[in-house]
C-alpha cells in the first residue's frame, strides 16, 4: 500500500498537479484513502457474513466521520493497520449481533459519555506526517466535537424512536474512534519519554 501511495503522489508531482513540496502530504492522503477503501470492503464482507450489513455500515460511518476529524492512532506498517481495522470491524459485528436489546441503552450511555469526554479533552490529534496549523486545529476541534455530539444525539433519538440497535451501532463507532484517539495520546507520551 505504501508503494501505491508513493506512486499516486509521484504521478501528481510528475504531471504538475501538485508541487514537490506537497508530495509527503499527498502520500499520506493517498495512504489514508486506500486504507479507508480497504476498511469499507472489510466492513461490507463482515457485515454480509454476520447478517448485519446495515448495522456494520452505520458503525463504519460513525467511526470514519469521527476518526477523520478527531485523529487517532496510526500503525507504522499497513498490514498492522489492516489487521487492527479488520479486528475492530469484526468485534463491532460480534457486538452488534450479540448485544441483547436490554443492553442497548447502557451501551449507548457509556459510549456517549466516554466519547464525549475523550473527544472534548483530546481531539484533534494530529499525525506527525500531517501537522496542523492553528487554524486547522481549531477547525478540526470544532468538527470533531460537532460530529461526536451529533452522533450522541442521533443515537439517543434512535433509542427513543425504538430503533435502539441502530443507535448502538453509531455509539460503538464513536467508542472505537475515541479509543483510537486515546491510543494515539498514550503512544505520543511513550515516544516523548523515550527521547
């Protein structure tokens, strides 16, 4: 995947679509885009296999919306990222399939409180390959807070409308994205201590 991302960025530079100074940003963007496309394919396969396609897609959409605005952990190798992503999607499908209806509300409440706390305290979390300017930090902070708050409100509304399973899916997506943000925060602290 890294080779493909480099080739895409090189194509843009070669055809003067972007300047050479932007190459690293385009490598990063291409890698993220490829990664999300692969994760979407994994979500489709897992959702179909477990018979919860719509629910897994709801999870994936809420996860992706929050993850792209809040930031989070990145694996150093693509295969590690793919395995973690597949495992996260598989775990979500298992949870969606087997969480009993009486547990929907506690899952929604816990996930909502956890996600709101993490996102308001830590987001956005920037990637070293793509540092954010002050303006971008403000923009992504507002966007991540809006996304998490919107998903929480939609999840609670779905519960009230007797569509709690779908609210649970959105909440689990927020929870997974928030855990990724915490993982990035911890990883950064560990790297600082090693210096």
